[in-house]
């Protein structure tokens, strides 16, 4: 029977007051810890000090979503759903010791969902107990403002709204400040903090690397499937005047009435925003929902280059083989001959087929050709660009990876967006489809050990994996996670070049859409 405690031994003193967590199965857990407070569209402020002991045994509210989640795909990405509120600046902590002298590495996780959705507890694989136990680290995950609550630029309407287009990221900086000031009480080392995230969480990692106010609050960075082209994080320099004015117009308000947006019921604000977006035809116009480039956030590193501080941050950057491969192939790939599969590929990619197949066989020898139809050409290209830019840095290493594992569903399904998360957290037991007898346990140990080694030293190499070289300029050394792991150089560059050209010439995905 696992030991449970919730008594004086599970009380911690923070800078602002005492918190009551609990201990279970070797891990101290503190949930729903408020790190900041903020009114709508305003910058976060420190919480007030309190007397007595605050309860920290329940998850806090998560940020409002613009639309209710529709549970689906639970076999692949098991989810949790939780009450929502605008006052969502809270974090959760897992640690094995409450001792200021422990100096454990600290892992701060930023959830996916772009900058508009998701939560710190959305995926069951986000739970930090196994990572804390098996990795001897302190794990923190963070809720913050999202969508139009966190990323709507009203600064053109007055100094009162300064940096409102980055409120969500300002929350993250506030969380990192809280960690810096308090994590020692939870056994953590404030001078050894790794920020990591997947999809939108990865974008939060790179955007914080480019945020001077976050300098010194973290020391390593892991970006998982979190790099997109300039169209997402680059067309946001025009300011929020147009979208905000359009919202006011939809509501029948004038610009002098902008303060009414602060108290408008959230569903009404969402409805007005969505109508306003439809009224703006120009795709280059800033519409919110992601950080805005200004003197607070300086722009993505693969677009504008790294800041001087970011040049010193060791990075681990990668993607999964089939980011958008959520829906099944429209045929059983195990029952078709290579010739039949080739014709399926030719139907989609036409004159590119022969070159695609030749390059695919070089990049992924032994894998089924049908997986070309599910291969990612969206995240991998800008990720390669970020890796190339990061590899120019002389003061910090850059480690590239590709997660290429095949899962035991849909006649052998290549890795999809989010499928690597349970391996990183040592949580495949929480995701049934991630388990292959005699295979996935070993891969989990390899992925996990590399992440833990990187968090502790800035280098992923350890005795469970083959040698993983750092990438150099014009030489991407990619560690391929699969049934057999290996490090290869520029292994898929030509495949991705051809595939991306074919993809954009001949249409959309073979199937499926990205969710988080």
C-alpha cells in the first residue's frame, strides 16, 4: 500500500505564506498554487501575502476556452477536462523532497493548444509524479491566460493596456519568477531550470527565449513540435488597432468605449471577436491569439535571430514523424504490395512520387511506404530552420531529434502530434496505445533518460542511448527515436524539401487535422 500524508510534514512556506499539499506514493504534490493575479487585459501582479495555511490539494481553474472541448481521440491523447475561469494563474508542483538543500533540477512544462487552448492538466500524460520520482527532479506545470484573454493588443487605445497583446506570456514570466523565488522550498534549484513544451508549449519556450524579462529565469530549453512558419508567429507586427476596432464595431460601440471590453461577458466577447475576424480579409493583419512583437517580445529566433541571452541556452529541438496523422489511412497498409502502395502515393503526389519514395527509403529504411501519405511536411521544415539557426551559436549546444516510433493501432500508425509526450514524462502507463510489449518500455527509458540528462547537464547523452552529437552549422545531427535509436546527419533534408513542394502543390493532408 502506498503511503499517504497530509499533515504538518506537507506544509511549505513560500515568500507570501504557507501552503498545504499532500504526499502520496513517494511524491509531494502541490496543486493550484496561485503565482499571480490580473484583471482582464492587464499585466500580472504578485499575489498578496496571507495569514494561516492555504490549501494546495486541488487543481486550480484553467483558462476559459473560446469553445467547449469535444472529447475525441482519447485512445491516442487521453484528456482531462476542468472548470474554467479568467483568474487562472496557477501552477502545480511534484517533488520527492521538501528540503532547501536538495538543489534538484527544475522542469517547468508549458502546455500545448497553440496560444488559444489547452491547460496544464489537459492531458493525462502531463502528470509529473513519475518524472519527479524516476528523474529526481522537481516538476512544475503552469496555467496562464489564453486566446483573446491573453493575446489581444489594446495598447493603441491607451497606456493602460500596455503589452496586453502579451498578457499570456507575461503570466508565464510571472510563473518563472515565482519558481525562482520559491522553488528551493520544494527541493528545487532556481539556478537549474529547464523550460519545455510541446506544440503551442514549444512556441511558448521559444517566445520566452526572446523575452528579455525572462532572462536568467531559466537555463535550458526543450522545444517539442513547436515551430511554425512566419505566417503564424511573424504576421503580428501591425498592432491591434484594426481587430479591436472591428470588435467594438460589431458590438455597436465606439473607440472611446473600449473599457467596456474589460467587463463584457466572455461568451459575448468571443462572439464579437469571431465576427470581427471574418470581417478582416487581409491575412497579414494582426488578429491576436499569439504574442505580438514589441519591446517585450522580440520575435521568433528562426525569423529574427537569437537574443544575446538566448545564444547561451542549450536547446533540444524536435518533431514527430507524422504530426498530422490522427485519422487512419483509407486502406490497410499491411495488406497491399509495394506496387499498390506506390499507386496510392502517385494519386496524391503525382510526378513527385518516384523521388519521394527514393528519398523516403534512404531516410527511413524498412518502414512502410504508405507512411509517406502521413509524413509531416509542416512542422519539420521550420524546425529544421530553427535548428540551423541555433546551431550557429557557439556558446550553447543544440540537439535535434525525430520521434519515429510506430504505434500498435490502425495497422501500425506512425507517431502523431502529442504521441511523444508520455515518453518524455515516463507516463506511457497512462496512454494505452503507447504500449508495445518488449519495445515501448525500452524506448521510454531512452527518451526519458535523455531528457533528464539534458535537464541536469545540458547534454542528453547517457548510458541508455547511442551517442547523440550536437548539431553544427550545415550539419544537423538528428537522434532518431525508434525501436532502434541512432544519430544520423541531415538524414531527411532532401525528403522534406521534395515532400513539402509536393504537399503545397497538390493540396491538403491525406487525412486528419492537428489539434494541439
